[in-house]
C-alpha cells in the first residue's frame, strides 16, 4: 500500500475573515503566501498550508490556470494543532499572553507510543461571541526533544 506523507493543507472556515487573519498573523506570526477576498493561505513550517476561507465563499467550483477546485465548506466548532518543540513552550506561552490569548486547558495524553501534551489556548479578545463563528481553539502539540 502506498504511504501517506503528512497533511498538506488544513482548511478553516471563518465568519470574520479580517479578525481571523489578525489572529493568525499577530500572535502566531504567520505570513500569508496568497490572499484574496475569499481566502488566505499560510505556509506553516514549510511542511503544510493553513487555508482560511470566508464562510460561504467556497461553495462554487473555482477554475484556475492549473485546474479546478471543487466546492467545499464546513461549519461548527473546529480545531487545529500546531507542533512546537517542547523547549519552546515557555516562549509560546509568553507570546500568546502578550497578545491576550489565555490557556484554557492543559492535557497530557499518549499518542502513538510517544508522550504528547496539549495546551488549549483562546482568549475573549480573539474569540467571537457566537459558538459557530468562534476562532478554533489553538492546540500546541509538544513533540519530544530530538524528533
């Protein structure tokens, strides 16, 4: 059987496109590699892309010079986990706190024979009031040193 090499793209659908971009570009420091009125693409660690779509703007087939992209969309709560080095946790916690992003929970759980820890982060200033339009919680997965 052929092997999967990883996740190439993660897509999030947001109601407040500008606010979501401010979150991913501010506290997380991501830089857009492509943006238009309906979507924004971020390179994450040189290994995957995070795509933000304005909710409802991806419901039609898009024809591009390289081919077509079929309709897609999603609603309800979502989350995305970013991988960080365990020794960078304190720096990330400080950076997120500087932007008013509070850690909502901490979890330690076994994952595939290795130990993993999650920090679930969000903040009133970065979350929206309606559950269906909230920014997804941020989960920072800490990989063991040397991996």
